[in-house]
C-alpha cells in the first residue's frame, strides 16, 4: 500500500538472538551479567542478592539488603554495586561485607 509516499514497514530481519547461549536458569529479577578476567560470571538480582554462576547454577555471593541494579569489577577484582534502595554505590570488603562507598554527590 502507498499513501502519500508512506510505505508499510519492511519485514524484520532474522533475530540475532539465536547466537546467545543460556548460562543459567532460575533466580528472580536477574540482570547485569558480567565476567571477570578469570572467566567467572556474576549476576545481579534486584531482590538484594549478587550471584556467581558455578557449574550452571546460581551460587549466592553477596547480599546488599537493598535493590542492586548494576555491578562492575575493578582491575583488582573489587566489586562496586549500584543499589537503588540504598541510593548508593556499595563495595564489598575483604570479609565479604557490603559497605557504602558513595552515598552523596555534590552534597545531595
């Protein structure tokens, strides 16, 4: 159909999702998978947990007591966690405790 030069959208191309592999199933509200230099995979759950994937299974790694939304690891393997409930950037200590690193920015 052609209405004043407007044509229907073309058929979508084949999805590239077929190139993805399932690494783990289960868990609740999982997001933000990352991989460290050794190949270990970490996943955030917005229910407060951070997991590692071991032999295709989720293994609890840290609990923030909040709502983590993102995770990055620095070159030393230290985790920095963006937590919505705490409204802070958190980090894990050597004994696996989670503490705030940034709670305020520019006095806010």
